C-alpha cells in the first residue's frame, strides 16, 4: 500500500508540474505494469461530469507550421490528417451543439482546425483542434461574437449540417473551410472552400435545406478590389 501511495503521489506531483506520466498498476509483490501506455497530460482540464463542455489550456498542434507564404493553403491541405467532418465531430464532443463554421489554419499553435459552435447552452463557443489528431487544444466562450438572431435561426433550421456540407464538397478537393453565410441574397447557404492536390481552389455553395451543391458565383476584380477598401 505504501508503494502504491508513493507512486500515486509522484504521479499527482508530475501532473501539477505540467508533466506527463503513465498509469502503472503495482501488485502486492512490488512489480508494476503499464495499464494502457497512454500518456496522461495536465494540459487537459476536463469539466465536471455531465457538464457537456471540455475546458482545456492552450496547447500546441502536433503539426508545426507557420502561415507565412503564398502556398499556405495547399501546404495546410496536404498536411492535415483530420478531415473537416471529423473536426466537426471532435468539436461537438467538446461542446455539444451545432457547428456553424470550420477553418483550417496555421497559427502560433501550429496547424489547427478552428470550429465555431452554437452550444446547447445558447452560447457561442470557439474550439481549437489539433489538425494532426483532433485533440482539443483550446476551448472558450466567444464573448465578442455578434449575436445574430438570423444566423441562429438559419443554423437551427438547417437540415444539412456543416459536416454533411463538407462531405458533399469533398469531391472537389480537400475541404479547408465551411461557413454558414446568412447574407447570400437573403438566403442562408453553406460556403465551402476546397483545394485540389494541384493547388486549384474552389468555392462551393451547399443548400442547408436540400443539400444541393453549386459553384459559387465568380467575383469580379472590382468586387475583390473594393472588398474592405477605404475610400
């Protein structure tokens, strides 16, 4: 019993210090064996049972990458090991609700999926996921999110969710972004961005009611030049 207590105490101390330990079962004769070999990390601070929300500290992705050149979209699409639908599923496991947006991006944490979720608690959540394994790196309530009643209604009424929209568009390449746009000619639509292995980018629209796929209307150069420009 003393040896078990000592090992348990040492493991707890390692976790407090931010370390990683392996669970070990010690028999009465003093021998030990790894139960699973899986690391237990202090980076995961799970919420109380039944809360439905995972709380974690900032972490880093297993895929280290910087968003610093003109080919980042192609590089990100090639590097990710987690698809958009799988990222949506991982986000909903952390925060039950409905995904309103997904974006594959390289930032200070490395290559990650950023997921926006309208939680069952009625709040907007941002979940950052490791693009290498789907692990939750960070999750918090977005207090800066403009509460758009129209977007809420469109999301709740949609028969096609973000994951389904991504699967529909996947035939056009690796999905790198999914977003519910409620300003498309007064009608909500899923905007999905994909990129092929050759680097060709596509912007596609998926009807949230029927699930039908269409190519997004091409923007004119004038639209691109004036987008966000100051007069």
